[in-house]
């Protein structure tokens, strides 16, 4: 609340959030004045009391800005659109403009975080990934959990993360807020919103590789990422250029995928129920998680079932695992429109070898409301974990077998039956939230609600027509 004694002697200005079109929020203000002094002070006191009760609102934030993300406008966006709002809301922000890749992650490993109510990243999904890794790895170190153990029960992070979108895809922001708009995200941070989020851990044997919250993709999206890196100067358009080239090369990759279905979750990938603010399905998972943690606190061990693995072998255009919808401006409903932010599961999408035209039809469906899974060559499963082994890897007993060592030697092994099948003679790579993984034979596991964001999920469309001031700050 900022007092503005304009021409009237007893006046104050109240800033509030107004919902405008398509999940966009704007900060509005209204100035009140009053001729009665006593009444004026009563109003001030009432506002003070109300604001005092808002204990979930952050007061101190640690902000990391990637000056090279997206269209390289991170600093400008923060200074022009976010900093003025933070200061109007009385938020004190310590700002670090990153100087190199992984600066934010490494800084978080041993920064003193006690005085902060949250961490904010200004950038894209890659920048979010840095902050995510910094906080999760730090949390496991502090609570003595070995994150190299794929079945370790990870400690949940209580520090909330805010995302000011200034990247190329901004999928994590878009899928948790409904839009990639810096001012809207800043307002969600100011109001102290809280959205738990599932995180997937990715391991190679007993070595931790990375965490993922959006897309863990092999084949098409791995190749798009690989091709895009050399065109970073193109900014966000690098993905479209590389996407077009990857589409033309039309590679498929052979291997086997094993997974355990997420039996306890209430939804399924094609039930057309989207995850909205206060989602019932995610709340049920919260309850189950609390119960599980309580039993563990009482000393009894939570036993995971180990007998219901399904294995699918084949040639795939793409293998995508998403623990959220992955909605973004390119695909407003996302890779899996019915995926949930915090249900403890991921949707595993397998696109088998198909013709170029069929693959294009599948891709185009991502831009409309039509079901992208409604093709005979596409399968989707809601899973709690999965493992992938490329064909090369299965053929070789040698444990060191992986990308690079393989080369053309193994090509004949794969394609003798199908000389013109288009199977690629080298592996693809994994795209993990826009970063590449060094290994191809990986295992992934979903950790239910491991982190929290300054967001509230996608609000019901009905609220957008609500022109009444929703929250005062
Ligand atoms: C023909 C139109 C087809 C449109 C298909 C759009 C599907 C888009 C799905 C996007 C899923 C995004 C998942 C998010 C991943 C991000 O974490 C991650 C990192 O983001 P950052 O750079 O901000 O840090 N981003 C990415 O990996 C980028 C994925 C973008 C894929 C774009 C693919 C475009 C494909 C265009 C094919 C064109 C074929 C045209 C043939 C005539
Ligand atoms: N100062 C910096 N210089 C170079 N790279 C950086 C810097 N800060 C962050 N990065 C890296 O830039 C990459 C892309 O960042 P991101 O913000 O996601 O932008 P984009 O959405 O355009 O990919 C990430 O891998 C991140 O680790
Ligand atoms: Ca999920």
C-alpha cells in the first residue's frame, strides 16, 4: 500500500489485481480521499490489519536474471515490468544477473537462504531448471539424502520459486499460470500464490543425471534441441527452424521402454479433464502423500510395488515423458493436455514409426483442440516411472556402450530386416527441459510435489470475465 497525498489532504492509493483476457493479470490502482479525519484513519488501520494477515506473501526475494535467455530482454523485463511492482508491494529483492551458464545453480548450492521467502528466475525453462537443480540438490545435501540413488525418497523443498518469463518456450510458466506474461507472473509472486509441482528425476544406472518438470523427450524433441543449439542467435525461432529440419530428416529410433503405470491416480491421459486451480485430482494426491509421509514418520516403511512392469519394444519417432501439460504459446493445450501439475504421475507418449505425413498430422493436432493421441501409431500411458534402453545398448553386453562408441557398426544389426526402414544408425539424445543429457539409457521417476511455485494453476475461464478487484496489495 502506498500513500499518495495528492491534492486532497487525506488520501491513499490502493493497488489491486484485475483479471483481463486469457489469464492475464494487470495491476490497477484506485485513490480514496476522505474529509473526516477519524474515518480516514479507521480505513488505514483496516487496510494495515488486512495486510498483516497476509503472511504467505513474500517480503524478501532472491532474483536471478539470465541476460541471454529468449530475445535477450531479461534485464529490461525485470527492470521495467517487475521491479516497480515489487517495490510498490514492499518486497525487498536481491538481484543477481548471471554471468555464465549454471551461475544461479552453483550460487544456490551454498548461498545463505535463510532470509528469503522465495527465489525468482527471469528467463526460460533452462533458467528455471538451474534454480530447480540448485534448490533440490541443496535440499538433499542439507537433509543427507543420496540423490544418486534412483529410489531415494527425496526431501521436498519449501522455498517457493517464481518464474518471470523471458525465455524461448516458457512452457513451465505458461502451463502453471496460463500465460507467459511477466506482469502477471510478478503479481502471482506478490500475492504469495503457491502451486506444488511434480519433479522427475533422471538417472543412468546409479548416477543422477538431471531433474525434469516439463519435457523429457527422445527422438524428435531431442533432435530438435540438438539442431537448435548452433542457431542460438536466432532466439526462440531456432526451435522452429530446427523443428522443420528435423521433420524433414524423419528419423526413428529403436529401443525398449519399460514402465510402471500410476495406478493410484484418479485421472487418465485421455479423459479430457484438465488440471485447473485447486484441482481435485492433485488434491487427492496431496492427501495420499501426507498419509504416506505420516506412516514413514511413524517408522513404517513405504513399500513400492515392483511387479507390474510393462515393456514395449519398437521403433519410435518420439518418446516423450511429461509431468505437466507442457502448454506453451506454440501449443496452447500442450503435449499432454490432461496431464496434472501435482498428481505424482507423468504421461509417457510413444510415437511409433510412421509416415512423414502421419507425423505431420500428429504434430499439427498440438496446435488445436483435436486429440493428438487419436492415431494408431501413438500410445499414451500415465506412469510413475519408466526406463529406456536403446537397441544398441541392448545388443552390447559391454557396459560402456553408449552414444559415440556405437557408430555405424551397429547399423547392420538393426536394419538387416528392414534395409529402408529409416532407422537411425546412431542414437538420438534426450531433451530434458531444453538441456541435453549425456546418456541415452536412462530411468526416470516422478516425485510427487517435490517443489512449489509462486503460481495457482490455470484458473477457470469463468473468472476472466470477473471485472471486480480480486485482491488488494
Ligand atoms: C506444424 C506445427 C507443429 C507444431 C508442433 C508444436 C509442438 C510444440 C510442443 C512444445 C512442447 C514444449 C515442451 C517444452 C520444452 C522446454 O522445456 C524446452 C526448453 O525451453 P527454453 O528454451 O525456454 O529453455 N523447449 C524445447 O525443447 C523446444 C521444443 C520446441 C519444439 C518446437 C517444435 C516445432 C516443430 C515444427 C515442425 C514443423 C514441421 C513443418 C512441416 C511443414
Ligand atoms: N549469463 C549466462 N550466460 C550464458 N548462458 C547462461 C547465462 N545464464 C544462464 N545461462 C544458460 O542459458 C540457457 C538458456 O537459458 P533460458 O533462460 O532457458 O533461455 P532460452 O529459453 O532462450 O533457452 C540455460 O541453459 C542457462 O543455464
Ligand atoms: Ca504430474
